[in-house]
C-alpha cells in the first residue's frame, strides 16, 4: 500500500492498494482503521465495494494469477487532529473451492487539520540587480528571501511564489520552492515594470496557508527611459458603461501632464499629476479616464490621441510618443 502519510480531512482519506496472488482469483479485500497495525477500533473491518474490485481486477490465464491495483476513497470516519492511525488491509483469494486469507498489511498516517503558520515578520525582501551592459541587453534579476512558514504537525511541503506586475493586474504562480527553503532567484525581469510578490505555504497534508507574505512594489528601470510602457485597458472602451485605465512607467518621481486630443487636434482633456503622487511617482502609474472632456461632457465615439509629457526641466528635449485610445458607443 502507498499514500500520503498525512491527511487533511477528518472524515475521509484516500489509499492506493496493490494486491497480487500467483494462483486463483482475488475475491475480496477487507480494510480497517485502528490505533495500531491490524486493529479496527476506529473503522471495523469492512469489504471493499465488489464493483470496484471487478473494475480493477486483472486475471492472467497463462499464469493463473490475479492482481488488483486501485485507489479507494474511505469516508464516514471520525479522525482526530494530531493523532496517529493505521490503515490495514487484507485480501482473500479463491482456488479450487477453497479460500485463503493474506497477512494483514498496515500503513501509518497522521491527521493534520491546520494550515501552516507564518512568522511574525510577514515581509518578502526583494533585492534587485542589473547585469552589466547597455539598457538594451542588460538583465534584471530579483532575489527574494522571507521567513519560512512553520508547521509543527506535518511540516512544510513547499512554498508557492506568485507575482503580478503593474501592467498585468493578475497573479500568476511563478515558482514552487520545495521544503523549508526561503530564498529564490528570479531572472529576466521585464524592464520598466513594477513587480509585486506574494507567498503561501503548503504542508505535507496539502493544507495551504493564506497569502500572508507580501512584498513592497519593486521597480525595474534603466537610466534614460523617463516615461515608458504607455498603455490603456480596455481599449477601445464604451464610455457610457465603464472607465479605461491608463498605465505608464516612470523611471523617477516627476510631474507629468496627460493631454488627450480629438482627431482634429483639439484638446478634450488635460490633467497634471505632481511628482511623488499617483500619476507622477516612480514605477507603475495607473489613472482612469471616463471619456468626458474638460467641460464634463461625454466625447463622441472615435479615436483619441494621448500624450504624456514631463513638466519643467525634464521636458527639455523630450519627445512624447502618441497613444491612441478608442471610444465606442
């Protein structure tokens, strides 16, 4: 028999059983759960469903043998947290009108109903480094370390590391760190992006923790790229029903203006965002536009041209690139 040594459900467990006899047919398999090998003081000896047996029994005519390999789901038991139990099984085979009972085989398991616990310091520390070279071929790496989770009952199976960027507001699992290791190196970080990380642990009973560990935003910027990664979503958007989110990356805190023009070159919206505040802070910035002009009226459907420009000395020699925002009705 084989299976997880720890289980997380007090009312059920899953076990894989493999049985083989060189002659005859396996007619029945009996199973029990007890406080010691072979005992049935927790779950009395009971017969495995004969339909399961017939579905998984394989008989070889040439060897006159029979084998069963099947996974059984046992339910209706009342297991206690942090208690050790034994799952026992025995097989009965028939040969020439006689029945023979195998020896009892037992496997121990424990019950762990609680998730891993995080340390008091719930911060993920992120250390950024850039390989030597120009901004076009340099590689940004992030080294993460954290205080590992604790689990007194079944121990830590792994840590899951998830990431999100300022331009993709969704979380993805990027790494699984096995055991109780608490350090990870991530290379090829996308330049001019803001990364967020969160971590959870899974114990050996497959209980997941909450995402207790979170990082501060970490930027990956290069000198010389003042404003980059301009985008908006959704694009196009229906201004009667929703907003569009404008995103861009700043390599440092600067004051910027965002101007939106119609197809004839008329300014329909102009906003200024101060250095250090949302819209003018280093890293990823997100602002919204509801499709209204500076007079508070909804603009018509069509394509609108947006420019993001620095203010002050940073504007000297700066050439802003246009970005098209589509409005539909």
